[in-house]
C-alpha cells in the first residue's frame, strides 16, 4: 500500500509543471514545510534585493530614493502586481499597513459608502463571519461602535438569508483559517449587493492559492495579508482593494498625508487623492514592501488556475495518504472534502493535537496547531511536492500509531 503511494507520489511529482518553481525558494530538503498558510517560504531573490535596497537605495541615495528608486509609488505599484493574482484590474489595490488596519479601513469605509436603505431607512447593522479570524471580529466590533451600528455574527452560508435593508456591510473570510473551508464568494457577494449592502472579503487564506475573481464577482472591498501564500516575509505589508466604482466616494477612516491629493502641499485641510491610493495612510514600510515586491517575482509565469489545480491535487493526495497511514478513528477531517468548498489546507481534529504537532515538527514535518484540538496543514503549490505530502501523512501515522 505505502509503496504504491510512494510510486504514485513520484509519478505526480514527475508530471507536475509547477515543480520546477521550488528551486526559487530557500527550503531545507530534510523538512516538509506545510505551514506556508502562516508564513510562506523565502524566495531566493529576496535577500539580494533587500541587501541592495539597504546598501544602495538607503545607504547611498538616501532621501533621493523616494523619487529615484520609486519608493513613493511602491504601494500602488506593488498593488498592481498583486492585482492579477486576485482577479483585479490595475489601479484598485494599495499595499501597506497590517491586515488588521486594512480591515478597519474597509469596514468603516463600507459603512460610509452604504448610505441609506430603501425609503431612507438607516443601515445600522454590520454582519461578520461568525468563525472569523479573531482580529477581524475585534476590529469589526470597534468599527460598529464607532459608526453607530450593531454587529451581528452569522454563519457565512446564511448571509443570503440574514442580509437585509438595515445591513450596511458584511465582512467574510474567503477561506476559514481553522477549518480550511472555502466560502462561496460569488453567491454571498451577489446576495449582499442585492440587499444594497457592501461585501468586504478577507483574502488572507486564499490569495496566492486559488482564484478569487474580485472584479468578475463585483466585490466591493477586500483585504489580505502577503506573508502567507504570497511569501512576502514576516510582517510584510497587507493590501486593500477598493473597487474602481467606489473610489470616488471611498472615505477612509484613516486619512493620512499619503492619501492626500497633494501630500507635499502640507496643507491643514484633508483633500483625498483620487483612486486606490485613498487607502494609503502614512509613510510606507519600505524595507518590507520591497522584500515583498522581490518575492512576487516567482509569479511571473504562473497561472493561478494551475496553482489551484495543484493545490486540490495535493490536498486530495494528502487525504488519501492519511486514510492509508493513520489508524482509523484517530483523526477527524474538518476541511470539506468537496473541492468547491476547500481552500489550500487540511485541518484534522485529534486528541492531544498540541503534542502531536510538536512530535511532527521534531520529525521534520512542520504544520501548526490551533487551539483547542486542530492540526493544520497548509499546502503551498509553488513549493510543496507530492512525495513530501506522502511523507507527512506517513509520519503522522507513526506519531499516532
Ligand atoms: C492571517 C490573518 C490575519 C492577520 O492579520 P494581521 O493584521 O496581518 O496580523 C487577519 N485575518 C485573517 C483572516 C487571517 O487569516
């Protein structure tokens, strides 16, 4: 059984068109890295580029780099490099700040854009994904208090039934960080927009792993981090998408001098810039931002559809290997087996998950643990191979057996 799985893994690796991308990353061959959904691996192009930015652009050019090295436009420029990965035309994404901060801009901005309901009725309700990553929920709660709204947690699948004439904005995680469930972005967005509210999507666990289609599905606002499947590095800046049709009215709750129409006019009154750069705030974190830009080079010849196809093949194969290697009844699958509802991770519930994960890591299989009882394995199609998937399941079987 396991010999045939190993042979299948070898054949799948041999046929894998994305397999050659692995050499663009710094990875330890002795380790199976299944935690790219927390921190993506280091692209080889990054250290040299960061050294150049520090030594030359900062060290030598100093202040001139804001213009001569393109530092000032980096948030928009890098936003335009992320855009095709999430199905957005240029000019709608700016990079900067953390995901948490961008959730704040997006949710408050959405409530301000929503305006009145039918017949002038107030829209005083924000719906939030009941299983959201915690930071989104904390920020949505504060945004609700600030805007005089009530926050109502709902299961994303029931948003079409729950959204109504009083709803201003709906914040949903595209892929659930714990279970790996992929939500129905087209259906939920259509229902939200149909009710006259705005759909705000958090793409942290989907961008870089599957196609999002922001423009095609008429998403209103979106945010995401860049250090998971986009491999931008620890704490690399997040991004904010403001659909072109909303930009003229987008009223950021964090207007800073970088989002001013004339930043160097140094005027006392705020006048917003045009376009996505309304989402900027203050001086961008250039070192992290340019590390992110260098890391995005790995996407130059990669199609997101090919990435998605490999992601599903990896997770399917992992499930098959887990069934073969792990004694029955030891783990419970939390991730939907239906492809249409699966992100790029597999979550398994098991007793003693925290110590099981510690044993896996000590044996060279790195995933992560989420309280209270979840083992999480993230599959980054750019650098994870099928033989590694088989090894991870085999080691899990040894640990649990
Ligand atoms: C990873 C993640 C975050 C992280 O927020 P930061 O502000 O970047 O720390 C937020 N939301 C979701 C859904 C995430 O998966």
